[in-house]
C-alpha cells in the first residue's frame, strides 16, 4: 500500500449487517491511511463460497458504501472483503499483508475530545506515540498518557516513562497543553485502565505480542477491550 508519512490503520467492519460507523471516530482518520476490512462471519458448518453466493452482492454494496463514507475523512483508503470462519485470524492476516500499524475496534463516539493512552513499557512506544500524534493532528482533542503500576513497584519508572512519552509528543509538534500525564498504583492494573477508559472518548492500547490473536487472549488488553465500548486503537507490536 502506498502510504503517507502517517500511520496505517486497519478498520474491520462486519458487513453481514447494515450500519455506519459513528462519524466522530472517522474524523480522527484524516491523518492516517486506512485499510477497510469488510468481513462476513461464516458459520462453522457452512462453506465461505456458499455464503458469498447467497449474500455477496449485499456485502459488497455495504462495503462500497462504507468506503464512500470514509474516503472524504481519511488519507488513502483501500478495501478488502472476506468471508471467514475466523474473524481474528483474518484481521491478523490482512494487517500483516498491508503492514498496518494499528487496528481500530469501532465504538460509539459522536465527539472526540479526550484520548486515553495507557503505557506499560517502552518496547512499542514509538509506534504508539506515532499514531497518537496522527490522531491529535487530525483533531482538537487532548491526550492523557497513563501508567498503572503494581502497588509495590517503584513509581520512578512510571514517572520517567510518562515524561519521556510527553517529550516525544512535544518534539513531534504537539502543543504541551494538550498532553496530560497520570500515574496510578493499584493491585489490579486491568481494572484500573478499564475504570479510567470509561471517562474518555477513545482508547489507544499497545499490544504486547506480535499476533492479534495472542493480544486478544492477553489478560490486561482483553479486560480493557471487553470492559468498555469506546473505540479502541490497538497498536501492533511488529518488532518481535
């Protein structure tokens, strides 16, 4: 995919049912390139070719309409349509094929004013902050860089992590007044992130494994994604 200097985001959409993603979240995509993945879930006992034959025209029309909705709001938009028994495997495969930096889990967001970015370590931080910078340049939103540490851990690590992340955003041209830092200590980091995410319009998470399937099965990301319905950008770890 010919990409701009910005991130490339995979947007999976179930095209077995009608519906249009909330316009608020689509407005964040103007500084990124988009791979629009229309997927049609296939029951385990059915063949993908059979479902395509029965529902292919409707699915293709829904994907076309979604692409037309996205194109005025995003950078480059390419679309793919799959009939699949395994949604996660398809997402992972297409994300790899296009070298996507992040996957967007859609959710309700009429207006995007506050973005939460939980940071757990430095291994994927450049890719995370690259996407955050793109989202901030596409909007007037503010961002909260957040680190939830175990209760018995050294708070200096979290403070240094957040300060370094804020400095990187400032160096990338983001106004310091739009960047907040929060450090928390807790016995349950997953619940802590979920509780805070409910106060925000969008969540940006970094995966800890190179596979979307392994990320979904990870404890903290799974808790966070299932515990809130806000849109979630999952930044892929492509270094492992």
